[in-house]
């Protein structure tokens, strides 16, 4: 968790009786000023039905987007362990350079914070170091912006060593330009010989310590990337493609991951419950095996420092052959969420990868809306109920290029029990018939598996469709055969 971060750990709350932070939320909509309309103009607009309808729909769409953003901010705050006690919305044409929201609004927020006994003021917007310093001087309690809030949630959920390194890197990069003004100790000079030069300020010392720690963190993360690269090279030596789940946070990726792999990873309605990537093998209807990767969820205005710091984790997305874009179709703003995910994918240079759009949580939709989406050819699933999972697996099967599925005929002696078991276990058997002491199999399966036993394959004449021979066990072994 960040120093002076949001909320407190749940276990600490139980053990020490410490109360959670009482949070005042400040939502800032830039370029969204609501102009007052004279009554005469409003009546005239009502008379013009077509104009009124179109403008009303536009206003409704803007308000819906604003409400959804505010609700998302509330969920972020509760995920960090704070209690929401008051909310303030500010609409401005452009940001105030000194305070973001203007001096009048600062006074209003100070009054609301005092009346609600708030211990923390959270802004749903990034603050510059100057803005944050000015706001902290003018307001009666701590001020935290959107990036710091998200970093705090990440710090709570990081479990692996890699995740903790990435969170610390992002935290220090965020803190570095904000050191100035952090208490009197930052401006005290400290004489001395050695690591601190004569007359060096505490600010310079802290800055130098952070720079040294940043260098070490980047080295440690580079070592993690090398280990991941070696693991990936070993995986790629066997033709097992990787399919990555991507999507907006809380879209149901971990629930779907559990439904497909039975891995039992944490499923939570809290944002960023999955921070460390998970990788599991599953078998498709064609009997091909793939590796399914569950990744961290994306978010509206995801801070660039997080994308940079978590690049080692997001390499699984970059190396995947197919991306499953999981959308929460029950959300009123799922199209906007989809656009935000695509923005991050573009930043990762993977927007041109094959993607399968999966509309999750269809069990929460009215039947009529489900039918309309199905008529459009959309892939509808419910990871919670299992609806549409089989169709999803078939689409993954058809979307893979590596190790394609082929159909072939084989004639194998019944003495070759290991070969029969391998083919029947790894491929789909369309037909099986016995010819003396041999078994004739018509199979569909991964090319890598079937080519391993190609000496048993039956050749078919392209013109007549008749068998013209087979590689029986008595035939000499092909020295180029990997078997």
C-alpha cells in the first residue's frame, strides 16, 4: 500500500479496530459545462419535437456516461477500502492550472469535507504536482488523485514477487515529481560527509534514494522478463498456442478463466482482483491443447505509468496468438469500455492481432436484447452459468492458425497399442473399423500429432478416392520422422 495510502487492510481493521477512511469524492468533467437555458428557449425547443428529441437524446447519453464514470469511481474507492461519505461534481470547460477545479469550488469542497467529517478527498482526475500541493494547503485533509488511488489498489492485490516489483516501480515513478513540499523534513538541510554532500537538502537526498531504487527495480524486472522469455521459448518449442483474456476490469475474465480451466482463481466484484497473470492448459473440441492466460483488467484513463510498469506482465498479451476480448454486455457503457480496452491494446501494439469479441453476462440481459444480439451474429456467453461456453471453444478452435486441425486416414496394427491410445486420446475419431488384425481410423486432430504417426497413414487417390496403400508397421521407418 502507498505511504499514506487510501483505506486500510481488512484484517488490520478487524484486529485493531481502526476505522476506514471517510472519503469525499470529487468528480471532474472537463468540457462538460451545463449551460443554463432560458425558459422561453426551453419552451421553443419543446415545440420543435424533432430538435428536442435529438438534443434530449444527446444530453441523456452524456449524463449516462457521466453517471457510469462516477459509479466506476465509487467502486474504485470501495475496492481501496474507504467509505464514501459525500460526493461533489465539478463541470468545467477547461482545467484550472492551479487547482484543477477553481478557487470557488475549492472553498465548497472544504466546507463539505468539514461537515461530513471526511478524512480523505479523492479526485477522479490526475493532479499535477502543483495542483496537488495547492489543494492540500487549502483543504482540511489528505488529497489523493486517480492514479494514486489505482496504485493503492494494485499494492493491495499484488501477491507475486513480480507484481510487487511492478507496483513499487509505478509508485516511485509517481512519487518522484511530487516530493517537493511533502513536509518540513523535505526542506531541511543536512550537512555531512559521504553519501550526502555538505548543504544537501533532504529533498535531494530522497530524490537520489528513489533514483537508486528505480534503477534496482528495473534491473529486477528485467531479470523477471528474461526468466519469462526462457519459459516462453521452452513452451514455443512445443506447438501449443497461447490465448489471452483481455478486457475491462470486472468484465468477468477470472470467472470465465475458472469456467474453462477449473483453476479456482479469485473471482471478485472488486476492481483489479486479478493482478498477477495466470496460465493454464485446456483442451479444445478438436483435442488441440492451448494455454489460456488471464491478465490484469484495463480501465478508463489507465495511467500510462501502469502500462509501462506492467509491460512484463502484459507480454503474455503481446505473445498470444489470439485475444479473447471479454465485454460486460450488461453495462450501459460497454461500448465505451470496449474502446478503452482497444486504446490500451493499441498502446501495446497488438491491435492487429486476431481477436474474438465475447459478450459476457448475457444472463443479466432481457430476453429480447439477447435475441437481437444473437441475430447480429454476436458471441454471447455467461461465464457464471456456463451458457455459450461450447460455442466459444469452437470459435477459439477455428481462430487458431498454429498447429491446424487436419483430417486423415490411418491403418494401424492392433499390436500398436501405444499408437492407438495416443491418436484416439489426442484426436477426434470419425470412423473406426476393423480389417483383420488392423484398425482403420478416420481422424481429425492437430497436424503436429498426426504427422508424428504418418507412417501409419493411408494414402488416398485424389481422382478415385480409393486407398492406394498404407504405411503398415512392416514398412521401413522414415528416418526424418520425429517418432
